[in-house]
């Protein structure tokens, strides 16, 4: 099994994945950037949920929005566990 710290996968641009992740982590330490994310991420999420709720669904109105919320929640559970940095 490969340790995440040693991942050297290259992206289509030729940059290594670790380079992208390091730059991302550094840019998200800026207080102004954090404030923008606190406002804009919820707005984007509500927009996506609204659009998904308007898509015809096989079972009930809002089916795709519920699916999206469950998948997004499952992906983010590890991020919000106690002690995660």
C-alpha cells in the first residue's frame, strides 16, 4: 500500500499531485480566502441542491438532491472527524 506522503502521480499538466495539494493547502490558509469560502461554498451547495431538486426523479421530488447530499456527506465524514487537521 502506498503512503499518501509519497504519491508522485503526475497530472495532465505535468505537475505532481503532491505539488497541487501543497499549493492548495497553502492557499487555503489565507484568512480572506477562508472568509470567501465560508460565504460562497454554502451558496454553491444550495444552488446545486436547487438544480438537482428540479430534475425529474423516478421516486419523489428532490430525489437527486437527496442522493447528492448523501454522497457528499459520505465523502466528507473523514474530513470532519475529531482530531482531523
